[in-house]
C-alpha cells in the first residue's frame, strides 16, 4: 500500500480536524462483490497495523490484496479529493 505525499498532507489535515489517529481499511459488500471502505474508525483487535508514509493504517484482517493500493489526491475542475487507486470498480 502507498500514500502519495499529496494525499498524506490532505489526510493529516482531515485526521487533525476529526481528532483521529489514523485510517482503517475494511471490506464491505458492493454491487460487484467486496469493495474497500476507508474510514477513521479505531482499529479492531485483529487488524494489521502499518505506518504508510507517516499515516497509521489499520487493515481489516479479512483483506488480502492491499499491496497494489494507492491513496492519492485527485484534482478535477469540480475540486480535489482523495482517491483509492487499485481497488477496482465495476459499478
């Protein structure tokens, strides 16, 4: 898993604003099978805790393919926001 430098600064700002210490990746049901959810929830006891580019990331123990994931900052004419690259999307 990777977090780009641009996404790192945005995440740090959001975490500070929300009073959170890190993010959590978990698997949720989606229209084409499991999808990845990113939240500021506290880690579960069985989560795999990593520090990625200075951000604490808790990964649900049921998730297996996280090595190809990248959190980046995307800028569009409508504004900017965080995107999860490599998670797949079929909807």
